[in-house]
């Protein structure tokens, strides 16, 4: 089963930003804008059936979303 989520309906952008911040400030270098983490999801489908799962996932943003996160982290406009 494949599920799709709108980023704004999740806390993934905040999690991604925290992972990037930890990477950048660990040694002063942002090594990559792709971050791997263990993700646990739970919820209900439209038919009220419950789903849950856990897996290692690779998080990354592109375009304006990535620029917004990097601007917040490093203070560039």
C-alpha cells in the first residue's frame, strides 16, 4: 500500500529541519539535504479502517520548501 500525505498535514517538515540542524551544527557542515530517520505513522482511512506502520525513510524537500527550511536554519533571504 502506498500512502501520500500533504507536508502541511504532518510534522515531517519540522522533523526534517531538526535533522538538518543537527547535521549542520554537529561539525559546522551540512553534508546533505537528505536525512534518514525511523518514521512511525498511524491514522484512519476514509472508510475508518485503521492503519499503522514503521520504517526507515529518507526525507528530503525540494524547491521553495527546501529554500524556506535552509533560510530558517542559516538566516539567508
